[in-house]
């Protein structure tokens, strides 16, 4: 059952073009010759500044954050054109972009140089202070439009408009947003300039060392031979890549350029192949130890150490990928798909022996954070380790050119995250200035009628709507500021409340109508993007359920629990996902009829909901479905099939 007889693996140029199409952060200008060297030199200087500030300098936060943003604003206007089509013009930077880049940098450097005087004057800003503030905010917003998109600006503009409508003066708003650590240079940018930037560099160096290819080969050696093997390979590879990649779109295109064509060749429909990669790649942002940029912000906003957050996220992430794995397994059985030929699959032991050293940077990162070192220090050591281990083999060795490229890619990726964090700071600053947060909390509590479940549903909807056009990082900051306090006020532990909004900010990347990861996968598979998004949402259905589990049963996050309770939750949740997968896919050992599907879905939902009674009822329903499947299969076999077709019954 093959839909495409040939396999076209995308070239590096095709991959870059596709990422640029769906990921604004990759829509950069092209440079050759001397301009290329000058730009790379500037990116290298920024890298040196970051490491100097992290390891040696002891600057006031106002200086460190303002200079960080000032440099990135200048770099951003050099790299990002005013519209997409202009990126194809080589070595072309319009004069107005140079002016905007310099003016934006000057505005932020002005505050860095004069921050003590400005702080001493409090809200009594001089006309020059106001001009610099307005100039910095407008130029920052335009760069954010180019790199991140318009939706986040619409949200920020709405909050600023509210501040003026509430009677706050221009002077007061500019002071709050530009000259305090509650606005643009607030906590999000503080975390970005301290932790996130280093982990972005780490991901860039890991990518250059060839770890992504190693992960795909490793996944092939584990699951390539199984029924529908390429899809299972995509899930495992994306889970592994999620340990260092924080971008759903980049992860989808990076591994999907290899896995999606192979899935189509095996017999999966194009929409399903693209959806598998999109759903698995999106889950990479919830996969410890890095978990995308938002996890570091969560640590800062909740005062919970990052290692604790990473450990708490292990079980939900494992369940998420287990759910997707089960769905594609039953889809493969239903379609009668086979795995890849054994001779085409790498040998697991030999692969680990030859390239297992590529795991060392990740192990060093986890190990040093576990020992109590700061994430920044651990990331620096992991970056150093990734450089060292790259020299172990010729095909992974970093050359001077690839070393500079890794630094340049890290800087470019930092621009997008920093712009999102800065504009998210605008929302946080307005909420802090106006007290809007308390108004919204009171309003939502009234609408929810003090029902925790209803409050969670409203929060979920808000996260999904915001996530349609706002990056995960900014989405999390906004929702953590506005809605997480509501959930916390209703008795939910702080970590569970923040993880709840974190999860739903992430799954917005595969939820139609704006599902960028699904659209990117659809472009590779040449599939319908809406159908791909719907299928990806169905595959990732556990992501819509797991957050409710750890809110109502925080034991899943290892909060106030015992090992026995954790084991119970794992077992019942796995059986629950089995039931949901069977019901949604319509296949177990054979085709599942409608009454069996209803029982399977009901049993799955009951098992996922914490509680002894619901667990027992759900388990009974799943067992009944299993017994009916076995009995039905035996009857069908005895009635009509000769012995030589036994192999076809189970779909293998």
C-alpha cells in the first residue's frame, strides 16, 4: 500500500528555504564575500560579549539587559528585511535599515549609560528620555514584526491602549515600559540574556556536530524494523532532538525532511506522515532537559529551581510521546504496513559504540545541573564538551567555518526569542502598572463561577488562541502573568498551574487554523495543511488531557507524592492512552466496531482521570474491549481463513 514509489530527501538548501517560509526567525538576508565576513564578525563579537558577561562580568541588570537588547536590535536590522521577498537580494541592506538599527541600539545604550541618573529621577523623565524611550519601543516593535509576526504586537498594543484609556500619561507609560525592570528589560529579557541564549548556542553546536543525524540513526536501529517503522522512528528521533531543540518548526523540517518521505514510501498517507512529524516535533518543547526557552522563564517566575522543573516534566513528556507512538502503531496495523528491511537499519550496539560520544554534552549538562550548578554554567560546560567531542571523528569534526557558522546560527536564533521576550515584557509591564491582572482574575473567577475545571477550560482556550500567532515563550509569559494566578488561587500548586499554561501554549503549534509546525510538515509531504493540522491534533490528543491530569493529580509532577502513587498514575495513564488510541484509530487486533470504540474511549478517559473508582471502571472497559477483540479474531479465523493466511490477520 504505497503512495509514493520514490523517496526525495530534501537538500540543505530546500530545507533552509522551507524553514524560512514557515519560521520568520529563519527569514534572513544572504551575504557573500566581504559583507559575509563582516556580518559573521559582528555575530562572533556578540557571542564573545555573551560569554564574557556570563562568566566574568558583574554588571548591573539594567546595563546587561539594555546592552544585550541594543546589540540584538542592530544585528536584527542587518539580518531581517522589511518583507520576505527581499531576503533573496544578496548583500543588500537598505539605508533605512541601517538607520533603524543604529537608532535602536543608541536608544538602549542611552539607558545603559544613564540608568543611575534616570533611576534617581524616578518618573520625572526629561524630554530626551521620553524621545529615546519612544524611539526604542517603536524600533523594537518593528523588528519584532519582522522576526516574530504581527499577532504579538496586536496583543501588546491592546494592553498599551488600555493603560492610556485608564488615564496613565505618556511619560508614565514610557517610564514603566522602557526605564524599569518591569517592562521591556524585565524578567523575560533577563532570563533570555542569562540562560536562554546559552542553550540556543548549545543547540547550534550540537546540530553542527551531527547529533540530529545520530538521533535519526539511533531511532532507526530501535524501531525501524517494526510495523510502520519510519513513523515510530520520527517519534523517537523528535523526542531525542527535543532535548536540545526549542523550535517546533525547525524540528519538524530538520528531521521531517528525512522521515516524512520515508513514511510516505512505507505507505502512510501524506497528511498522516506530516502530522506524525509535526506532533512529535512539537512535543520536543516539553522534553527535558532543555524544554524550549519557556522552562527557564518558568523557573524565574515561580522561584522553582530549573532542575526541579526538568525532573517534573519527565513523566508528562514520556506519556505524551507514548500516546503518539500508540496511535501510529495502530494506524500501521490497520493499514498493514511493514517496517524497513533489516539490512537497511543501523546496528544499535555498533552505532552507540561509534557515535555514542555525541550524548556526552547532554549528559554533562544534566549532570552538572543535578549537582547544583547554575544552568548557565552547565550550558557553558556542555558547549565546551560539544566542541571537544566533535573532534573524535572526521565526519563530526568542527572546522573553523562550521564553528563560526554555529556561533552565527546561535546569534540569529537568539534575535527571535529576544524580540518575543521583550514584547512580552510590554504586556507584563502594563499589567504591573495598571493592576489589570487583578481585574482579569476577578472577571475570570466570576465567569468560571469558582469552578476549577471551567477556569482551566477558559485558560486552555486563551492559550490556544494566543498561540495561533505568538511564539511559545511570549505566550507562556503572558498567560503566566494573567491566567496562572487564577488557577493558583483556586488551590492548584504553582508548578502545576504554570505547566498547564506552558503545555497549551506549545500545542497551539499543531492546532488549526494556524498550526505552523503542521503546515511545515504538510509542505514537505505535499499534503493538505488543514487536514494535517487536524490529524496532528488527533495524534497529540494526550497533550490536551495530560495537563488536566497533573492539575487534579500533581503526583504526576512528583509533587507531594510517593513512589507507589507515581507507579499507579503511570500504569493507569498508559492504559488510558491505549484505550484512547484504540478508540480513535479504530483498530486493535482487528478493526474495532463502534460499540468497542465507545467503550475504549470511555475507558481511556476514565483511566486518565485520577481516582480509584474511575480507574477500576476504565480498566474493566479496556479489558472487555481486548477480550472482544481476541474472541472476534478467533471466530473470524476459524470461519473463513486457511492456515497460510494467519499472518495477514494481525496486519503484519
